[in-house]
């Protein structure tokens, strides 16, 4: 027998949440956070299913949906076409540059989250540079962590913070904007990564489309001391450097003026496997020395917009392992940094179909392959 639960979380409207078949079920309305909190308190049920519809904030706050330590191990899954948006024009300020967004982040993953915590099947959109501190302590109760500008402002679609290593699967992170960085996703572990245990936030079978950032990492920023594993993902239409670099202190190093869809900071790591970067304002810029790029396609990352600068597919500021990749554009690295013997430079056209699956011979084992329905 189904159990109907009338739940309300602070700043979240009441919703009738149904518990059946080993999961909490949420229908359109602002009941997602209430369902996550109920799952966190339940002795056995750690799964929340969100049914088709558009879910938006009912108040101006830090995030639409948040996970912290008590939510570790919960799976939040979309059933059908489910959109989570930062926008609500009914309560936003139409005179503000962030209109119609009313939350900093669509989804927030905080300290104490492991890879068994899963976000699957959602479209995340609508972030537009909105910033507030309202709801910060509720979303992130770990008071010992320093919460600076990047915590508040970076990662319009998803913010990952502290010792937080969630698994993001089959999500579309689309049409988000942040200032200064990471319109799509910001990963900020802050040095809390155990490199020996290969800890990382995981992105599997995702699409990063048309995200924008004032400075770096239009689609995805991996900040200092952070780690991300990115497998079978698509990056397209993402544009960074819409304005001047406001994050690099004067005299502290070369400013970010020509960043990519993916930016990896110093003392950070990205393991990028079987991904496709095409139609972005640059592919990836990597300032770390731990990254790996395996069996990826970089093609025509020459999207206009943003500050002047010669476009590139991959820009390595230090060393990285690059193997089995196909490049159609400029590669910037130290001599020998990208081996011609292990990669295909000046590659022929992949002849993408409408879903960016290469049709050309030789591309059978590289690049993104969609697993999500149209």
C-alpha cells in the first residue's frame, strides 16, 4: 500500500510524496528537498524518484536542491523528462542582471558525500549569476569549511564542495551562466582529495551544452586541490572569458583570458575518457600536472564570443597523459607534450551526425556516444 507523506522543508513548498517500490516518488511541485530529507532519515530507503515536469525554486536561496553528509548514499533519479531550473520569473527581480534566476546553484553537493550518492537523468538549467547567502547554513552545515566567493558564485548548474565525490549520470547541464567561473559545474575539493585512493567527482554519460562563464571553465571548472573523472561526455557550445579576469591577483601569474569549456587549475586533476569537445570557445585548458585525456575527440572548438584570443583544442600548461585522441584544431603544449605517435593531430573530419556521433572511418572507438533518449 502506498504511503502519502505531506512534507515541507524550510524554504521548500509542501508536496505529497509517495513511498512505494523502495523509493520516495515526487511529482511536479517543490517537494524534491523534502523527499531527500525523508530518505536521509529513513532506515532503509535511499532512493528518490522525480517524475516528469519542471521543478523550480519557490524562494530566493542558495540552491534548488542540496546534498550534505546526512544525504550520503542517496540516489536522486529522474523518470521521464525532468528539468531542474534556477529560474522563477514570478519571484525574481526583473531589474536585476541575474533575472530570472533565484538560486546560486541548481544542485549543491556538500561535504561528506561519496560516489554512492547519485544524480541521474536530469536537465539542469537557468542559472544566471544570482548570488545570495540565504540558506547557506542549511545546505552546508559544516562550519569548519571556509566558504568564499567560489563557494557562492561558481557552478550555476552544479556546485561540488569539500570532501564531496558524487556520481553525476546521464544529465544535461545546459544554458547556465556564472560569474566569475563555471557556468555548468564547479568542483571545489579544496585539497581534500586523497590522490592515492583516486578520489574524484564522477561525470558519466553527460552533456554540457551552451554554458557561459565570465572567466574560466564555461562548462566545468576543476579548482585547485580538486579531482574529476569525466567519462563519455559531450561538451558543445560552451563559452568562457566573456569579460576580464577578476580572480587572478595582480602580479600572481598569467591571467585567465582564453579559457576552455573545461578548465583544470594547478594542483588539480581531470581524467577525461571517450569525450567529445566540439563547437566550444576552446576545448580544454589544463594547468595541473596529473590529468589524463584518453580516446577523446577535439574538433572545431572555435566558437566566437568572449575576449580576443587564438582558439585551441587543448592547452597544457604543464604535463598530462594524452593518448588515443583526435584533434582537428590547435594543440598548445611543451615540445613532446602531445605525442603524434599516440594521437591523431590534424585529424580528418569526424563527420558528426545530429547527436555528435562520428560517422567517419577510424573514429569507432573514440569520443562520446549518447545513452540518453532524444
